[in-house]
C-alpha cells in the first residue's frame, strides 16, 4: 500500500474493522475516536499518533492484546 494516496485511509478502515471484533465502535462525530461498548476505554488515531484513555490496567491490556493479533 506504500506510495498510494489512499494508503492511510485503507489502513484506518482495516483497523476499525479489526477492532469491531473486540467490541469497539466509532464514538460520535469525531474522526478517529473510538470507544469500547462496555469497558471505560477510548482511543484516537490521528495521522500516525495513537492515544488511549483507560481507567484500569486490565482494560489497557485487553486493548493492547487485541491490537497485537
């Protein structure tokens, strides 16, 4: 996908589809912001930066484990 103008968009769409299997959904109208349906965890992807807001370490581990798959 390198050198394609749409590469970033394609990678983002693949990430969203991957995270939907773990219970993550888009959060409102903010582009790149997602949240878990039952856990108090949110994350945002902006260009190549990734931010995670969580309340317990178990939630963070759940998120990182699923990203590692």
